C-alpha cells in the first residue's frame, strides 16, 4: 500500500501580548511554510527549540558585548577626566 500524506489545516485563534498587522502575519505564515512544509510537528518543534536556544545564546553574547563596551567607554572617559 502507498502511504498517504494528509494535508490538514487547523484554524485557531491564539492570543498574544501584542497585536500584529496583516503583513506581519502574512510574513510569518510565508516563513513557516517555507521552513517547515512537509515536516512532522515533532520535527518542527525540535528545530524551533534548537533555533530558540541558539538565538538565546547569540543574544546573551550580544548583551555581554554591549556591557563590555559600556564599561570600557566609562573607564576611558574617567581616565580622560583624570589626565
């Protein structure tokens, strides 16, 4: 027997902390379709968790770099005042 792929859609209302424009929702839908078309929900979930974890590490690195720049700028400005 040939396996059948079910192409089901589910329409649900989800509540978020902010309102999204129609354009933002269309872009999100296009992204999800492009990235995950034909994949099982479990695979999509796994890929999203990995991407979120990578993003969190990138953001932490960015925040640490900004903090280092702020501290360095403060130290340099204090050194200039002392001279």
